[in-house]
C-alpha cells in the first residue's frame, strides 16, 4: 500500500497539524518570524522535539564555502521551512531541497502561511 511508504508519516502529521493550529490561533498577515515564534510555543506545549535556526554548512572537499539556517529541525530528522504569501515558489522548494542535501536529511516540509490558511508541501531528498 502506498501509505506504508510515506517517510515519517506520524511526525509529519503532527508538524503539519501544529502549522494549521497556529494559523487558526493567530490568522493571516504576519511575518515569518511571528509564525516561527508561535510554532515554537506550540511545539513546546505539545512536547514536540525541535531546534530552531539550525546551522548547516555547505562544503567542498571539507572546506566550508557557505551556510544555511533551517527554520526548524524537528525530531532531529525533518527540516521545516516557513514562508508567507499566497503561493509556493519554485525557489522555496529548491532552497529546501538544497538544505536537505546539505544536512543529509530525508524529508523537509515547506509550510506557506497564506491569506486563507496554511498549506504545505513535503519535499523528499532523493540523492
């Protein structure tokens, strides 16, 4: 069955559920940082293991050439990136994919807080 192959199904459901709850609590029109702070509080309340603003280095031959900061690393295995606006942009999906490759994570979730709700995309790291 296809649902058996979903990576981190339970954890993803919890993360996305928190994003929907944050939108229901504070609504539309806020900055990314506001949604991030709200998610941090909700993750703490629900005892969801997370780190915010996680440093990820980009290396060539063991030399660091750049760095990224994940909005969240949840359960030490899922990258969560927050955006605002009414549409997903290709650059946001590409950015998350780059973060996954750099951090060697299998799954990222891109959440977009829009004028009429929160929407999400799962991004799988296919090496």
